[in-house]
């Protein structure tokens, strides 16, 4: 294997979760049992210290069309509103003809917030279904994979470029980063929103490892990538969204902007706590094994007590948890989902059926919450069920 960031051939396997189906490959009934499986392993580069998968499921398989929608979750939309407002007020309050590019723009949820602020928007989204939904909602969206060729085809530059939950997906990593340089104005800001690997380890959130997530950045390793392309991080902060996401602000390195104090503090903490060391990842791997035994014991005890357990949410990361732990319909009867695109489908690997929340006419004894990253919203929205005695169990439970 060659490192995705620095091209080194010196990598060590740090986490091996076995063989998994592509996690967003929700199945129709006739497809159950026919889905392909792929290795799911995290390797660590000895040179640049970037954590990454050692196997690539082709982007055309994973991102050509899928059922994930950004707009389903209020917490995520609220987060995107805050980000859009911050970019507008902090960097471009007095600018005219402001324009933003969103890479992996999904159903346009992030760009709608920029539109409300008076920005001209452009989305690039590879999934046919979600791109169509964005276009129908009045968000200009190009149905394509973003890379250098796509960037040149846009034929313009943008004040802001946003990549929310997509920069760690990239099979064409260097072409995409070159494309960002191509499209970013000299005074522009590139905002990278990414799952922070240091926090994934701290939260034991191994379910955030799946085939769509090819890379697992800390700030120091992300900077190594960006520097190769003439970009540099000048500020960053940690947001609670998704259990701990880093919001990094990037611009052309030749602007010479000094890193903020909080950015320096984050990087110093990574160094002092060994966040980019192989030993840290090997310990994380051992904790994952303990998690499996403890959660299987919980589910088996619930079944032995005659309790009905349903999954709350059918997020793609839940399939990593289900397949690693070997959980099927015998322990979790169904996955309750709000996303209508998953109606009547089955989770890949586990073959647990997905049902739509608003169509339920009975309740479980326990909701095993796969969408744990939206804990506050879930608990607030389901107060009535909790008062009726339904237990909401959070297998991953990061601090608020």
C-alpha cells in the first residue's frame, strides 16, 4: 500500500475490524445476502502519521447514488447555519458579490443557509438522487465528482469553499485539493469540517470507521496534506457535531497567516498525548474488542429478559457497529428511521429491516441508539416515549 497523503510505503495496520459490506449499501429485499464484503482496516503511515484505510471501495460504487440526506436532522442543519453565519460575518461581511462553493453539497442544506445570507451558491454533488433534490429545492448543483478537472470546468473563483464531512472521503485526494486551490480566491477561505480522529479515539467511536471514510485526520496530519498543495490551516476549533468535529479554516500558504493560539494549543495537545502514534491506535483497537463483548452482553441480557430492542436511526456508521459485533434481527428487530429514502430497505450485512418512524403503531422496550451523535435532539424529541418507559440506550456516549 502507498500512503494516500505522502506516498510512503511504510504503513502499519493499527485497527482491523474484519470484512464489512459498504455501509451505505442499504438493500432491497431481493438483494439481501448478495452484497459484497470488503476489508475494513486502518493503517498508520510511519512518515506523515496519517491514519487511513488500506482498501478502497471505488467512489463510483459509494457515491454515485446513495440515500444519505443532510436535511433530515435539525441539529445538523442548525450547525450548518452557524457555520454559514460565521464565514459571512467573520471574513466577508463587507464583500460584494459573495460566492461559495460546497463540495459534496448533498441535498443543499448548507448552501440554503448561505442563500439566506445573500450569497451566490454552487454545489457539487456526486450522488444523482441528492443532487436532483438540491436542484429541485432551488440550489444550483452540479452532479459530478469534484476534482481538478471539475474545478477548471467551473471557470471561476469563490470567496469561500466548504467541505463538510467529505474531505476524508476522497479517493482522488490530491486532484481534489488542487481543484480547491484552483477555485479559491487569493483572499478566500476554505473551511474543512471533519471528524477529528483524536476525538474518535477518546469517544471510542469506532463506528465512524467505514469504507466511505478513507482518511482519519488530526490537525497535524491534515496540515501535512495541505502544505503539499500550497494551503495552510490558520485557525480551528472543535464543534460537538457528530460527537466531535474539527472546523478548520484554511487559505493559501503564501498569504503567510500565522496560526491562531487555539490552533497551536490543539496541535500541542495532539503531540503531548501521542494522538498520532501507533501505540495509541493499538490501545484503541483493544478497547473496541471490549466494547463488542460488553454490548453483546447487554443485548443478550435484554433478549433473555423478554425485552424488544429496536435500533434508533439507521445511520451508515451503525452498520460498522452491527457487522463488527455480529448483531442481526435476533437481537435488534428493526431500525427506525426518518429518512424516507430508506423505506423498506435492509441494513447491509446484518439484514435488519428499516422501518419509517412516523408509520409505527407500537413501541419497543429499548431503543438502541445508533444515531448517538444527535443525543440531545433525540432525547428532546422523544420525551413522551421516555415518560412511557421506553429506554434509550446510547452505546457511544461522548461528553456533551
